């Protein structure tokens, strides 16, 4: 049977390569950090890493690593079970309480990933009498999570408040029992921030709930790193926050839903990814607690990240590159042509800077880009080297 299937799969894979959409997975033989050893053309070499979500540089932070070692000795390797059977330890409950307090919510529930967290919300909270209104550029996990629910689905143009209001009116006039607006806090391909204050205003007007996936914000966006709701002063007006422990908060894995107490209580009873997936490894829970200690005790990492981001954006603009506006650590360098973006990324890797080119269908046709992600682990010299490499790669590409 598989013989005919194999031919079809090989043809599909060849189509992906021919379209320039093949995604190679380069092997890193060092810890995740500002500098890594990565295979390039079969030749491993040390390169500056500007494509990780390691915003605060905590993936190999000595205090986080030490906390992980200690937790491994105390709590063991894994729980080998789901939460409601025999899969909860004190460290899980402590992390849930700390995250809830940090994010200004009443309770938190842990998941094995934010993809699972987003996959478990909509089906649990919304039925066929309800409506979900989703930003057009929301993360794939939100899109897939919405597909699992029976709620009516409305989509509004990215950060377009007039379009959002039109969809809210449509849902209201359609007799929706519950209405849920869902948006990314920061859109990962652009680095743009959702207008949460205005979204909450519309939610109040149309009696809707608000959900924010803040994966690319929690830890470093906002005055104390509590994310886009803090940035916009609406921490008490957002009903559901989903996020990950796999980016700024240590970079390992795991996700969460922080929300109103009743929402979290229902998720514990009916959210399928929670009920049927093993508990988050205790070593990750314990290391995440150390991350929260670091974030609440000092702001040096957030300050350094902001300085690196400003320096990169300023220098790249001065050099004539088209960088999407903003001040987020995601700094997309617009190229336009997909093949040119891919070639630029290769030239940068040859010059010791590891970045990734993104093109259709990940981003719209004709808007290929190189998404640069800054980290607090980068030095000023690292940022300058990256900009100089972009200048050199552009010159080589022109030739």
C-alpha cells in the first residue's frame, strides 16, 4: 500500500523544494545562546544567533540551569501521567499561582505547549450558539483551536478596529450568546502590537470577552515585563491570556492559560489537551519559577534587550534597509522577493550571522523578509557585526 503513497509524498516534497519553500533544519551542537555552533553547508561554525525567541537570554542562564539541576534531583525527570490522575506536584501548583499573580489574573492552568493551550480554550468555552472574532494574522494555533469549536467564526483585518466592530455587530445581530475576541499580543511576522485598549473598549460596548496570545511579549513587553495588557493598561480588562514558557521565559517548552477563575476551573474539567496530555516536566516548572524570580527582582535584561533592539533598528535604517516600524525585538527586514530573501539569509550565514528568510505562504506574496530577533544576550558588538554583515551580504547579492 505504501508504495503508491510514497510516490505521492516524494512528489509533494519535490514541489516544496522547487517552490523554494523547503525548511532545512540546521543542527546546533551548543546550548541555545547569542552565539551557537551551527552546521552550514556541512561545515559547523560559530555564528551569531539572531533568529531565536531567546529574548532575555535565559535559555542558558546559569541560575536557570542551576535551578533545573536542583529540580531534577528533587522532583525527578517526569510525571508519566496527566494531571487529574497522578500528574501534579507542588511545583506545578506554585508555578500556576506565580504566573497568575505575575499576569494579574485569578488563576492559571499549565499545558505542554501554548499550541495545546490555544487548542484547548475554544472548544471548551464556546458552543454553536457562540461567536469567536479572530484577527486575520493570528497564530496558527489559534486558527486550529477555533476550528475545533462549533462556534460561529468571524475574521477581521489585522488590527483593523472598524472591521472588528463590523464583525462584532454581525455576531450580535446574529444572536450570539457569548462573543470572544481573540488576538495575538504581538504578531510574530511583523513585530506589530495589537491595539488592546481599543479592543477592550469595543468588547465592553458589545459585551464580548477578550483573549490575548501574548507569547512574544510576556517577560519583556510592558513596564515590568507583564506583556501587552500591561503595556496598554488593560490588565484588568483582558479575560484570557495564553502564552508559552518556550520563548522569553526560559526557552524550554510548556504553555499556560491565565484567566478568570471560572474559566480556568472549566478548562481543568473539559479541556482535552490538558486532560489527555502528560503534565509539564517538573524540571521546566521549577526553572520557570527561577525565571520569574529574575524578572521580578531586576529589569536589567529588559533594558539591555530594548537597547539592542533600538540600536539594530536605528543602524539598519541608517544603512537604507526597509525595517518594519516599531520598537519590538522582532525586527523584520523586508526583501520582497522570496528567492532573494533566501539567498540573503545564506550569505549572512556565510558571514557568521544566523537568520531565517520567510516567504509565502508564511507571509503574503511579494513580502518576503528576514525576521531578525534581538536578545538581551547580544552585546553591542554583536549587533554592530550583524548590521555590517547585512551590508556586506547586500553588496554580494547585488553582484
